[in-house]
C-alpha cells in the first residue's frame, strides 16, 4: 500500500462466504482463510488474526499465507 491509501473491507459474494459468514456471526469461532494482499498483512495482529466483521467483531479471521505453489496446490 502507498502512504495515504485507505484499507477497505470487501465481503466477497461467493457461496462459501454467503453460507458461512452468518453462522460465524451467530456462533463465533475462527475462520481460516488465505491472505491475499498487502492490506491483509497490514490489518492482522502478530498471530495473523483479525476480529470481524469490523463493526461487530463477532469472530476471528485467521490469515494463512501461501506462495504461488501452495495456492496452486490448495485451489487447483
């Protein structure tokens, strides 16, 4: 990120997010997800975690970082 840029939280419209997010909001817990960008690294704590959603802080999002090979192995 460049100085002065604002980090914006975007909620994907995928089926997984649509199905799991309401359950996580209601029950709490930890959602483990791929961290995909510079902003993801900037918002997590020392344990690669962040409380979400931003306005409610109902559950923990744990970011996992992979290289291109690791991401290819998981997703393809």
